[in-house]
């Protein structure tokens, strides 16, 4: 059998080059992941802020509307009460 001499220097250089490439690629992938995550988080915060403003406006207008409806209900009840009292007086006069 003929044995071949293994050149360890060439193999070491190839392994070092492969590790260097892997390290560079990993660093690039990590930077990309960090930048993408930062963009997603920033966009999410912006959208949440906009939704919060819209919700705030909607709640304020809803509260105003509820206040107006409440006033209308009390005014209606007050008018109904006055009509009942007048009707009660008329019934007493009719049956007295």
C-alpha cells in the first residue's frame, strides 16, 4: 500500500478559512436579525401609538354621547313625571 503524505498546513489553512467565513456569515446574519427585529419593534410601537390615539378620540366622543343621552333620558323622565302629576290631579278632580 502506498500512503499519501497529508499536508497539515494546507488543511489547517482551509479549516481556518472555513471558520473565518462561518464567523463572518454568522456576524452578518446576527446584524440582519437585530436590525429586522428593531424595525419590527419600532413599527409596532408606532402603530400602537396611532391606535391609542384613535381609541382615545373614540372614547372621548363616546363619553360625550353617553352624557348627552343621559341628559336626554333625565329630561324625558322629568317630562313624564310632570305629565303623571297633571294626570293624577285631573283624575282626582274627576272622581272627587
